[in-house]
């Protein structure tokens, strides 16, 4: 059974710092991996999608990497801003069903 | 760009009542997924449909049923509501062969059972 773990569960950093969020999964036979952002009580916004054959994807200040063989992905956020405060969810896709991690609650201190 | 539309945004029901949640996928998306997210929890897969047929089933209670219609919109019907059904319900859609294209989620329906 696929399990997705995100570390840390919560993170507070001063504005302007670069940070890394970690995601690990137990079954490396995945189609792709998606990172989502969720603001409190709101929907899920897709940030980056990495196919199983890819190593990384970039969008603005965000960079996500994927090491499928070791079951790991990281989301790198450069020059963090207070508006980045949210919960970040990692989700792996296999058998046309996505399994979410429990998320990292990120708080950027002004 | 068009997104996944869910209605209603908020719903308050009493115990033992029935609720119907609606999801309108992005045009040309033929696969719809339903997820339930309890307070402080990660989203849990309920059920999915591909080309109007149920394609997969997760931890969906027998009190819940869903279907996808000819226009590809989907409805989640929830009967005999319990307090524990209070949650955010998300719908997502994907293109044919959705595995490779990722998923787009709607803004969710917040159901409160009192």
C-alpha cells in the first residue's frame, strides 16, 4: 500500500529565506507526482507536476525534484514571502488514483 | 482558463438529512474524482468516474453514491448524514489518460452536519 510522508509537518521561517519541503513515498512505481498548495479552508492549487521520467520541474520561485528510485521528492521555495504561507501537499499518482501526504504547514514570518 | 466548478460552496445539513454535491469538470476532461478532507486531515479518495462509468472506489460509505452524467458533470449523493461527514469535499478532473496529465481540483464544498 502506497504511503506518502511529508517532513516537516510544520515550518516557520523568516521572510526571504530559501527553504525545502520533503516528501517520501513507499512504492516507487508511480506515474507522476504533484505538489499542491492549500490555504486554510480553501481548495487545492496545483503547483508543479513531475512525470515519473522527469527529475525536476520549475515554476517561478518553486523547484520540485523527483528521485523515483529512492522514493523522494523535494519542493524548494526561493526567497520566501509572507504570501507563501499555506499548507503544501505532496501527492503521488499510481493506478489513476492519487495518494496525498499529510502536508507541511508553512508560515513565513514578515 | 476554465476550472473545475463545485456547488454549493457551503452546505449545512442536519443529522439524517440528505445532501447532493455537484461537480462540473474542465471542458474535455472525461475523468472525475471525489475526495473527502476532514478537519486537519489529508484528502481521502472516495470514488472516480471515467466516461460516465465508475472506475475506482475508495473509502466511500455505503450511505454515499455518485454518478457521472452525459455532460460529464458528477454528483455525490450523501444520505443519512452523520456528524462525522462534516468535511471539505473536493472534486478533481483530468484529461483522457489522466495519469499523465495531473489533476485539477475544484474549490470544494464545505459540508457541515449539525
